[in-house]
């Protein structure tokens, strides 16, 4: 079993839809959870960052962590065509070192106008 | 624009050859990371340098090597190239190596080995 599993997608939704992107993980030491967004032909950029369990909201984006289930989610409300990108989850253990980040393979989202 | 510059953008070479990828970190960032991204494996951490010194190693093959120079730019050297080395290679930088300074990625070098 891979340490981080992410739904392979791709995912296509109409504009305005609520999108739910998910990752599961097996390493209970993971404490830091992130979501990166990667546009075509670009490098990943940090979208959301959470520590331990709970929810974090930033505009139309909400990151949710359920450590008991080893499950994290990213919700996008009122999705826009500009949200079309690949979304990668990433997580790291308590050391807090960037070098320990483990990424999911990413899911490609397409938002249809 | 992340401020991280990678050159070249594309590289096509033959098996058995050697190539060098270059990265200039964001101004003020001391830490540089190299990642390989392929459809099969996703984004894989290769190696990290901090202020000229190797800080952490990931899934880097022995055929690959890297260094960070006094001006903080970094180079990733890939030798004895195989078809399976075809991938996107990303450089990222951060102020230090911790989560308090998130990673900023360049736009990558696409390597094609024929």
C-alpha cells in the first residue's frame, strides 16, 4: 500500500459545482497536510496548509483533515473554469521538514463553463 | 511567478548521455530541492541542499548527482540516461527547510530520453 493514495481522476464538473478532492494515507505519523495546485506546464503552488485535524477555510476552498480515518479532503465551492488544474495532496510527519513531504499522484480537475 | 528559474525548459537526448539541469532559487531562499515527476510515480523528492550543503536525500539514483553553488544556484546532473528517466524535473526553493517556509516550485525541465 502506498503511503499516500489519491483518487486518480480525471474529474470534470460544470461551473458552479462543489468539488470534493480526497486523499487517504497510511502513515499515522503525518501531522502536516497540504494541497498544491498545478496548472498545465507549470510547477505546483501551495494552496492550503493545515496542521493536525480539523478544517481550514480560505475563500472558496476548505481543507479538512480526519486523522482518525487517515483521510484528507479539499472542497472547492462555486467552482470556476480557472480552477481547472491538477491538485496534489502532500503530507509530512511531525519533524516539519519539507524534505519529508510525501505527495499524492494528483487528480486533474476540469471545470466546464 | 514563483521566482524560481529553471533551465532549459525542454531537453531531448539519447540513452547513455549526460545532461545538466539548472535552477536559480527565489531571492533570499537558502534551500533548494529537486523533484522528479512522472505519470507512474507522481512527484518524487530527489535531494535537498541548504546553503551549499546536502541536507536530505530521497529517491535519487546513483547515476544522478547535484550540487549547490556559493551563489545558491543548483545543478542536477543526470548521467547514463535511460528511457525511464524521461520525466519532468522540478526545482523548488524555500527560506529554510521547514514548514514555516513553504516550497516554491519552478516550472520544470521536461526531459525526453530517446
